[in-house]
C-alpha cells in the first residue's frame, strides 16, 4: 500500500505525571469507556488512506461534554497531548496521532444525541458524534433539509465535519460547513467549556468565537455540540448526466443553468473520462449513462422547494436542449427516477474508492476562481506532464464552487517507484499553478499532516503569525492535536 509515513518510530518515555494522568482518565471514563489493546486501537491510529500510522497510549470514548472537560483538564495538567477524532475519514492525516510522542485519542462517537430540534426556527442542536447521514435523515423526517453532503456521510461525524470545515457537493447553493452553523459548544485546551449553543441568526455581541474552531482541525479545542441550520425540504430534485465538449463548455453551462433556472442549481460536478473508466472497472454494477465515450462530463442538479416543481423540470429540459443546440452539451441523460439519479451519483461518489483500488495517486484538493478553471486545468496538467510524461489525470469535483480534486495517477503500466519519487515535484507543479491563479492548496480537506509544511509556502507570513498567536493564546502547551496545521 502507498505510504508517506516516515520511519520515525522514535522511542519515548512517559513522564510520571503522564502515567498518573492515564490512570486518572481511566477512573473518570470507567472501564467501558476506553481501550488500550493495540489491535483494538488500530482503526484509531491509521488514517483512511493508510498513509499515516501513529500510536496512542489510550483511546477514550466520553459520553458527555463534562467527561470531555474532565479528561482535558487531566491532560492539561500532565501536558499529555490529545487527538480529537470523529469518524477518522480525514484525507490529510489530521485525525490520527503522531508516533513520535505520547498522546491519547479522544473519540466522540458516543456523544451522538440530538439535543434539540426546532422545526419553526429551522435548527437542530446535535452532539459531535452524530453521523452526518443520520442528521440528514432526521431533518428529512420532519420536512426539513440539512444540505451538507459528502461521500463519507455514512461514517463521518458532524464534529469532524465542522472541525475541518467540510465542503461536499452542495457548497454552490448552501456554502461550506461553517456557513451551516449558528452556535458551538467547545471544550478548550485547559478544560473550560465554551458554551455557545445559540440558535440566533443575528448576534453582534463581540467576536464571533465559533469561527475560531470551525476549520481548526482540533488544534484549538474540541467541538462537542453545534446548532445547525436547516432549510425547507426539496420537493423536486432533477439530475442530468451530461457529456460536454470541453471544460470551458462546462463552465458556460454552469453560468447558463444558474441564470436560466432562477439560480436553482444545487450541484455541479465535473468528471473526467478516466474517472468514469476507473469506476466502471472497479465498482460492481456501475453503468455508463451514455452510449458513447466522451472526455468530459457534468453531473448537474436543479432543486425546487415549491410543492409543484414540474415547471422547473420543463425549464431544465429547455436549458439542456438549448445547450445541445449550441454545442456545449454533446449528449445527456436526464434522470427519470430517484433510482436513476442515485446511479448517476454512484459514478461520482465512487471516484475516490476506485482510484484507491487502481493504485498510487497523488491527490490535490484545490480551488481556484470558477472563471479560471479551464485555463488552470490545461496549465496545471501541462506542468505535471513536464515532470511525469506518462502520468494520468484523475480530475473530478465541485466545479460549481471552484473546487477540483486534481489527482495524478501513476502511469498505466506501472513505474510506481519512479512515480512516487516525483511526489514532491508533482505537488509543486500543481500547487505553483494554483497559486498563480489565485487559488488555495486546500479547498475542503484541510491541512492535517499532509500539507503542513506546504502551508508555509502559500500563506503569507503575517497570516501565519496571526495563526500562531491564536494557537499560543488558546493552547500554550500545544496539547491539542499536535503536529497538525501549524
């Protein structure tokens, strides 16, 4: 398996205070609330991609915010690092411990209660260990909609989603995770509880502290609960799988669809042919919606909250028809049922899994202004080919909000070792181009361990200094998720 892990495996000794702290934590949490066996801890110390492998002295599963606070106080006094963890679906090694220093993993999976559901205020107050898909279902059952949606929604937890400011497929219409939060409850690095579960849409009483922790990847505190925004439940969702003549045509289609639908576009996913080929090759029961092969595809959805949404469907047909007449769309399939719509989504959502099965790939979760996506796409790929002429481009993602997963796969006939040797050069080629076009080297996956060193090259010195000052002020002993972000 592909691994970036350096052969650290450094030996270390726990201090007497840290050994005592571990015993105290066990007493606080009780015998059913922790594990110490190496085999049982493996799912918590290895990241989803199998790249980062750490170790922990203890994995704890608190059930209440007070238990989290008590554990953090013990760790703060002993200067014992803590790695907060949800579903451990991080793509950047942000949710696993290092193996070079002692630490505990604090898993929030048992904090999974819905504390409040306010249908009229369009909010629900939830604990950090709630599975994202469960929250979607609970909202839907009450005729409401929680729009955060991503491929790992069946296992990822909302606390981790908020700690990484997750994006997903609906950012175009609803924004990133931080835009779906009204209030937070957070345990600070000294064990104090910041009680901010306010269900207000307007509150100008000083600094909006929740934004410090949204996207902080657990380096400033532990999110234990949140007040989430809800929306009217969609009454009509219409999806089309379109072959487009070019990346530029895809962006023009996006502009037209937003304007001509009354801005009812919820998702706009760009998918390259190689992505399609890998999904069809590795994922059972996958089917190509179209009869011919094309180089570029778009998964486009329009959503209506009106009870009678047939008008939007008719408008959708008109938009697609005109785009075909003008040569933007080469072919298209419009979903005639929810089953067919989900089949379209299966092609997109299995992109990550299929490339993992295929072999080594170098992933780039980047964003650029939507208007420069076509130019970036060509320039960045030419820069990669200068490093590895036989590399393959696995490009897909949320083009509607400027976020592309611009992944580079090893040559079809192998040469894996040479490919991995060029890892840094390929990264540099892509990220240099991202920077040239005013983009970001991390659109939605965060920094974690993977991009920590690179962050220094693409963030201004002033911004890095401010980040460090905030970290030092809140976590002077650096016990919160050390080795991540900064």
